[in-house]
C-alpha cells in the first residue's frame, strides 16, 4: 500500500510587503534589498500560484483579503475595518 503522507503547504501572505523604490537604497525597494534567504529558497524551489482574495462585489483591501484567506466569508462576517483595528490594539469589543 502506498504511503499516504499529507501534503504540506506554506502560505505566505505578502500583505504590506510592497513598497516604492527608495533613493537611499539605490532605487531599490526595501523588499528587494532585504536579506530573505528562506523566502528566496521557497520561491525558487516551490510552486507559486495566485488566488482571488477579494470576492466579487467587494472593494479591494487587506482586511477583506485576509479574512477570505483565513476562511471567513466576508459577506457573512465583514462589518468594516474598525473591529479588526480594535482587536489589533488589544481593545475588547
């Protein structure tokens, strides 16, 4: 019988990684200049794909995208950005 080992996945959510070129970094972006050997190795040896993180009918934003990636249906659970910001600042709701 075949060894049925579960497939392992690593999902890197690149939210907030994008930036503009910086003059002091010779015109590179901070991400390009950063020492990130593990991410570079994963990108070189892994399988890279794209997904739609913003459901149809929603305005693009990291709050909706991250909820969707984590398995929460924004149509059911999204009530605005304020509760997410409050939780990130340890404010009890």
